[in-house]
């Protein structure tokens, strides 16, 4: 006859083992796992280190006996409000997530956090039993807390976690950013361009890193130089600044692959300011196929990514995890080139 306790699978680390390795009480470990503010930073660090060493995963079946499901999912975006509401990529992703959640009982709540580190309030909220799972979009290499969320909460990432924060078993939805950039750059090469630059996104973001690498790959394969680089920030103003830098530094410039349409729209404005014609003097390719690709004087050739479909896939993967299923750990969606007047 059962005494009501839940058996621990053989080989699975327990709460008691974490407490022993960390040198603290079982109650302290429980407080850390549940996001209690009554834990000092030093103790928090020791317990999290023990959790990581043991690869401890909280027993959700046991926790469900004492905590009811919230039927709430957090969308965590480590960006400021201006970037979030100004970039159509996020609108498409949120639309896809909402579309998928419409068929469930879950509601979505938005958590905007600082790009380098979330606030203590956000940390307490996410780990305090207020949500059943989280979707993390637009993460940066410094988002160590967001990466560690998966130890205590079902989490799906939009885009692969970057190297140093990636964890075995992470679930993420992505496009092949590297191949998309190769396709864009090869298109410029095929158009006869020989001095091809790139404007990257932030260097601490996986999508930006992969798109820059694809640009390098295509130029290397063609035996062409790949030193014309300017770093942007996925904003229109950043695209303007980066394009002006490229034009002033490389007078022979005849093409630019830009890592987002929003930055590419800024680049088009900068080229016009310098009296350069697109595509006659400088050809431009963006990435996203967002509304910014068609709103200007020149239609933008761009790499289309299925942002809304990505949102649907993120939500679907998380719902399957919450239901106890085993969805694919990695889902990679296709991109394709949309050719317009800018090339």
C-alpha cells in the first residue's frame, strides 16, 4: 500500500543530494527552486552551482501536489520597450504564439527585461510559481539567468542559445540564419558585386553571429575579401550609423548585406544622404521580409524568415512539454530570398 510519497527514478539526483553538495538544508534548496526572496546571493550561488553539477531537475509531479497550475505562460524578451515595440519581428512572433495559445486554456504575459540582466523582481516572478512555463525570445550571451531557467521551469527559446549559455536538453525554434546569409551574399556576388560589406546585429546574439558567419562563408568560397564589417544593433538608427561608417571607410563599396530589414531601411537612408543610388551604386539585401522591406522608395531584396510560424512552433513545443510530451528538442525552419529593386 502506498504511503503517498513519490518514488525517485534510479539515478535521478534528489533535493537532499543537492542540499548535501551545497552544504545547506533541504528547506533552503526548496526556497531557491521556488524563487523565494529569502535567500542571500551567496547561498543562491552555492545552491545553483550544486544544481548544475548534479544536473538536478525538480520533480514536477511532486510539486504539482502542493501547487496548482497557473495556466499562465511568460514571454520573456530581454530588450527595452522601444526595440520590442519598434521591430515588426516581435509582432509577428507574438501573433504566432497567440494564435497557438488560442486553442488552449493558457494566457500569455509579457516580461521585458534588461538586455544584460533581468531585474530581481522578474527573477522572483518567474521562479515564484506565477507561470507554468516560459518562452524566451531575443536572448543575449549575458542572459545566464534566462539560460538557467530551464532547470526550474519548462522553457522554449526562440533562436538557439549562444555557446556559453547553451544547456544540454534546451528546446529551441530557429531558422538557418547562416544559410540565409550565404544565400543573400551569393545573390550579390551573382549580380557582379565585388566589394561586399555587411552590417551585423549585436555581437552577443546568436542570430547576428550566424548571419555574419554566413556572409564570411560566401565570400571565402568566392575568394573575395571579407573585411568590410560594421556592427549595428538591429535598429534603424543603428543601420544609419553603420552604413555611414562603411561608406566613409570603403569608397569602393558596391553592396551591403544587412542583418535585418530594420537596419537595412536605415542603410538606404544613409546611402541616399551620401548621394549614392540603390542599386546602381550600392546594392542592398536585408533579412526578415518585414514591412520595412516595402515601405521605402526602393523595394528591399531580403531573406524571408517565417517569424509568425516560429511563434506558433514555440508555443506548440511549450504546450507539449507542459502536457508531459516529448516534442523535438530543436526545430529549424526554412528561409528564402525575396528579390526586389535594391539588387
